[in-house]
């Protein structure tokens, strides 16, 4: 059974299209990264999957059922973001106790061990925590719930680098011991790319790419060389990004479907071939479509005046 | 081994090469079970699917074989396969790179071979 | 991880417990509002006097009427507040859907109404004690004895039902307001405006409302009337809430 299935999913916000005919499906027990710029529609999509928002049209199914207002989906899903609302009257320990009552797979030992490891005080309240601490606590709730579908929307907001590292490690450890479907949206792809099995790249409410992380890492190829030499190899290739450099050279990111033969010829022609990091690739793939160009253009324009 | 996460080499290839090196070093003997994808994932902090891809690659090359439900085991002739492969592919690629770089630096064939010979001697002493 | 099937009843029960622990603020507000009611009651909730040459008789009633009135208002307000976004999102931190969220809130409100009614009625004893100690020179006349248990119980049930009825009104009003922030202003204006218009037109709806419920002398009919009205208001609230998304 598919954990998640979306077909022609649409959602509108204030007369703007937040999601545009989104179609994809995700197999059970994978860690999937959801990548996109701010405002690309990641959060909207994740909330629809978690049953917190209602789709406008299209099909969305979580374990074969419509998630909105669905108790079954709610019982098997946890949605963690950086704006979690917990009752202010409860202490952190009491919130964990509640989690234990509500989630059947909840691992209270894990929750308490992580709670101690990250130095929480049981008498603290959720609204007294700093941003980073809050994210850390929410992460504990998300991991301990052991929900078959666990959704983390920007889980690392405010966490320092050491805690982020611990989080990735804890996530992987717990996933290895208890495989489940995990969706992670993030701005730190380079930090967690090795954890991910698949990536969904969302751009302006549409699906830009859905592939395995290993494939994404080999999806693009960076070519550096004299402009006319490089250009001669780009016929019928999909150019993802291009940047002019000094001395008539340029750097081009192109979809990697070169044959070994072409590869050799490019090397012989003096073109430098480099891999394109997944994180950079995602930035190129989600470049605004309507002629805004790069931030460089903003400055070029002002110097012209 | 520490993974080179920024490099050209995909993680699963690095995992496969690490296993190959351990087989060459004798840390995995013939007909011995190698680490599972989960063990590798834990060891290198990577997704188990990536680790599995590395294992599958070695199985396809005949270095490992599958025992249903038990995992992957080292083939009897694993060492031989790895050595042949490294000679034929890895070394050849290195030499080709060397020749190309020599061409860019306008080194003659003789000069390049002399360089190799010198390096060989230096190694022997 | 294996998938879990859950029963609505199971989650409703858990949610009631969760709300009991989480919404401690409503108990604080109950204590405050009933103390306030007691304070106002110290003046007496009604008095009459007559005098002749030589002596004056002045009777002051000390009853819990004001406290009960305040508690009814508290029931309305508490129900109203529980519909706000912050409270609704607290529900959705854990397992729930709209149905279990609303059902558990209604059940929780009922428990609150029982507590409110019991404490309000018990406060009449407190009040009489106060009056006894504060006004030492006066004669205490304890009417309708404490001994009449069934009458007292009937009064208790009636009080619970009335507070519960008003909580349903508060809950409905709250849900309607959640649809659009502007309704916070529009709703009371419309309701009060309509009442004034109808009153001028010779149809004093609020008078009918009170006559319909509070002048009913048959206990069973009274129960039937209040409970059905309460059910209708809550049902309407559920209809409205189904239009709300959880997190925006």
C-alpha cells in the first residue's frame, strides 16, 4: 500500500494558487525530503496530507483514506512544525504524558531519555522555551510518537548546529529500529541529504522533481569552459542554470544525460566537469520562472542608471 | 573510512569501495556475512536504501552473493574480482587522466612515461 | 509501524481527560466569578420593609441568585472562549478529528456546568454563614429548610440545565464568530438589534424566551425544553465548525 497518494491536488489561498495539480505517491517506510523555496507550497501540502487543511480539488489519500477530518489518519500521523500549540497549563513532562495517552506506538522511555539528553527541565512550560529549545522539544514529541506517518515541517528552526546533528542522528537511529514513513521539509538539505531516500522538489505549487536522493545527486552536471566550446556540447540538452564568468568562460549546469563518449570528448576539449551538489541543484531548479533572474540582476540594473 | 559527502563519488559507490577494501584487507573472509544495509546505515549515518544500493552493486559484480533471508555473503573469488576490476577500470581511468593532464601541460609521451618510471623507482626504494 | 484503528469513543474519553488537565484557567475564572457574585450578594438579593410607630421591620433576602446568575454568564463565556483558535489548535496537537474535538468539548462543558451549578448553589450556605457573622444584631430566618432534599436536588438539576443551555449558546456564538473576525461586532449588533426591533413591533422575543424556559412549572417539560434547545444549539455549532480548517 502507498503511504501517500496525491493526484491533481489543488489548493487556493486568498485567490492565489497555493498548489497546482500536484501528483505523486510515496511508498511506505521511506524518509522523504520535501524541498522548495519559501512560499512554494510545502507547508500547505504537508498540512493537507496531515488532514489539517482541506484540499480544493483533486485526490489525496493517506493509507488509502482521505485525510481531512479523519480520525484514522490523525491516529496514524503526527505533524510537527515550529508553531506547535500545546496547552500553556501543562508542563513539558505533562505534554509528553499526554502524547503517551494519545499515540499507540508512543515510546515513553525514548521520550524521557531524549528529554534528559537535551537538558529539559520537567517543570518548564512550552511557551517559556526559546525557539531552538521549542523545536528540540517538538522533535522529541515527533520521534517518540512513532507514528506510521511522521511529518516534520522545518523541524530544525532555531536549533544550533550541534543539536541539528543530534537530531539527524536520532532520527536515523530510530528509523532504522522502527522503519516508518517520514516526511521532512527543510532548508538544510546539504546537512541531511544522506538521510533521505527520496526527494520531492516543489516549485510554485507544482512538483518539479520526485526521485531518489542518489539520482538527484547525479541529476546535474557542472561544465566550466570557454563559452563557445561549452555551447557546442549543449545542443539538445536541458540547461538548468548558466552563469557567465571572466575571460569568455561560463559555468553551465545541465541535466546529466551524457554518454561516456560525450563525456570523454568534453574532457578532451578542456571542459572542466564537476558534480552539482543536491542543494545547489535544488536552488537552480526552483529559480523563479518569470524573468526575475538572479539577485545579481537587481544590482546590474541599479548600476545601469 | 570517513565519507566524502562533497565529492564527485556517490555515497553508495564509496560504501561499495569501502567493503571491497575491507575484503582485500581480509576483514571480511570468503563466505562470511558482510554488514547489512542497516548496520552500514548506522555506521555511516546514511539512509539504508543508499547502503543497499552499494551492496547490490557488489552483488551484481559477483563480489557478494545473496542468501535468501540471511543477507549478503562474500564470494569465494571476491578478492580476485576486486583486484581485476581495480586493475582494469580504476587504474586505467587514472592513467587516462594522467595522459590527458600531461597533454594539457604539453608533456611529451616520453616525458610522461619517465615521470611514471621515476615515481615507480621512488616507491621501490 | 503497524496502522492503528481507533474508536471515536476512546479518543473522546482521552480528549476529555486532556482538557480537564489543560484548561485549568476555566476553574480559576469560576472561582473568581463566584466570589464576585458572593460579594454582590452580601447586599442581599432582595429586601422589603414596613414600619409602624414604634418598630420597623426590614427583611433582607440572602440567596445565591446573583452567584447563579454570574455562573450562567460564566458558562456562556467559557464555552465562547473554548471555540477560539488557540483552544481548537490545542486539540489538534494530538489525535483528533472535528467530531471528537467537539464532542469532548461539549462533554467537558457539561462537567463544568455541573461543577458550576453545585458550587453556586452551595454558595448560598456560605452566604448565610457570612450574613450570620457579619450581621450579628439581626434575626436569622432560615426559610425553606435544608431538610427539603428533593426540592434542593430539583433546583440543582434545573441550574445545571440552565447553565448548560447558556454554554451551548456561547459555543454557537463562538463558532459563528470563528468564521470571520468581523462577526465579533456584527453578531451582537444583529442579535440585539433584532431584539429591539421585534420588541418595538410587539414581539418581545427575550421575554418569550424567558417565559418559555423559566416559567415552565413541570420539571419534565422543563428538562425536555432546555435539553432540546441545548442540543439544537450544539448541533448548529457543529455544522458551523465543519467549515473551519484547523491551521491556517
